[in-house]
């Protein structure tokens, strides 16, 4: 990955569905440049791979260093990471532990064998964007296609796009699923809590409602927990996309209060969102927030790379909705206060899908008893030790694999579902 002195750019990245090659540069040089790089990565791949075990071990060491750096990330980042595992099928996100173990076992012959089959077959997709005519764009793609020259696989062999695993619905009288994590860094004295609301509705209206809600509550959430209560120096909310679904997350990290206290404070804030921050709004107030969302979606891209990245995401995901921003802006125009109140009720009160993750440090004022790596869920404990008093699910990090397997079965092969299972 890098940029040449003459402005040409190349990026090669392994992603969950294969290899992504990115080329950029002046039109008259781009064809030969992309063809040359494609040839080196496919036909001449063995010329650029490690030639000895010693060289191979250096690459392994670099990868292992990057993976082990996970242990010293901030506790809130660990909470975000582990919660994300619960929301994605196993074959779309391997755990840090699994990747470390795979690298330990990896040998140079393994790499050479993999490289020999990498370009033998697959499905090719291309996006050419910029100041090119249609004929030039097609010639460029044809040049790369002939260079790679792989066998096209059938439609049945193409991996399905990622779909979020549905969290269990929180029924009346029960509480959200909880994941307990012991902070990997023994010297970090910070606790963290994250509360995730999952929205499986894939409509543009639902997507902009998530954005509208976040824009309304993000600042009050910070003001309450950070400024007034002074519970944590990291307090934030945010939206994440998984496939064509969305999550809204609230994160708190503190070195003065344990994770359970952070969760209680965040939950108390959320219980008051409707009455304190949503019901007092009038349609004019809603319009101000909506205008901000529309402005952000209709503002022209300042760089070509931003537009290319967005369009490529539509292609690689299989959605192919290139007017997504315009459609969401149009949906935002029709939002009313009643839509916002109903949306909040749906994700918070009416059997919403909610996940609470607590990261517990081993030292300091925020520390508490270290959680077990398994609550018994993975082993199918007959005493149901993994259930809370209200029947809600409790998990440790060693239960994540089995949980994902079970939710894939509920979703029918790893897809999101609207059923309240």
C-alpha cells in the first residue's frame, strides 16, 4: 500500500470476502499500472512472498504484535469489541484469540499453498470512478480481468453478505442480555460499560430515526454522566452499521466507579429519555435536528475518495443503493415527533433488543470481583447458572462462540430477523 512520486496509488487488502485492490492515478498511466500490479500479485506472487522461514517469521511477528496490542487498548474499546462479536456471524469476524492461534500455527508452506490457489477462482466486481469515458473504464476493467484470469464461480458459491445476528428481545419483567469481561490489561484501573440498542428495521426511515435520536440525546448523555455526575472521562454515544441494520450505543469509562455503577447511571438516564428529552420537543425543534441530518447527507463530497468509498460499500455489500443518502434525506423530511416517540418505545420499551457489556478491571477504585470467563452457557449448564433471576441471559467471553452459533440458528443461517426470538 502506498503512493508513488507521480501520484499513482495502490492498496491491496484482504477482506472477509476476498482481496480488494485499489488503484488511483492519471488516466493515461492507470491501465498499465493496474495491469502490472495485478500481474505481480497473481502470476508472479511467489516473487514477492517470503523466501525463507526467517523472513516469514518476521512477517508473523509483525502480525502478532498488532494482535497482542489488543490487550493494552482502553477498556471501553474491549467492551465495544466483545459486544460486536455477539452481533456478527462467526465467519464474518473471527476473535482476536482465534487469529493469534492461527498465526502461531501458520508456516511458510501454508502460505505458499494458499497463494497458489488464491487467484484460481472467484467473483470479480469493479468500480471505476473519475474523469473517464465509458469506453476507457471498460478497457481498464478488461485489462485487469485478463491479467488475473481467474475462473468465475457460480452464484451458489458466492458468500452471502453479512447480516446482523438478532439479540434476544427484552420482554416485560426481564432485563437485557449481559456480557461480563475481565479487563485484559492487569494494570489498567478503568471500568467500562456499554449499552447497545439493536434496530433490525432496514428502511431509510428507521436509519434516519436512529440518527435523529442520537443527535438529540448524545450531548445530554455526556452532560449528565460526565459533567454533572463526573462518573467517567469517556462518555459518548454513537451509531454503527452491520449489514443493512443499525445499532445505537452508549459508552462510559471511569476510574472512580465500578462497571455496575456505570451501567445503573446510564440506564437511569435512558429511562428518562422519553419524558425529559423527547416529549418536550415540538415539531419546530424536530425540524432543526432534521435539517442538520439533511444538510450532512446532501453536502457535496469534498474528495473523490469519499464518494468512491461510499459507492464501493454499496457494491461489496450487494445493496447497490447508490442514492442511499438522497433516499435517507427524503425520508428525514417526512419525520414527525410521533415517529420519534414510537421509535424510542420500540427499541427501549416494547421488547427492544438490548445488550449490556461491562468491562471489569483488576485494580483500582473501579475494580470488583473478576467475572468468570464462562457463566456455564457454553457447556449448557443444567442448573441454568447463566440466567439471571428474571430469566435474562448472562455471558462470559468463553460463551461468545456458542451464543453466536445459537443465534445463527435462530436467524436461519446468520441473517437478521424481525421475529422477537
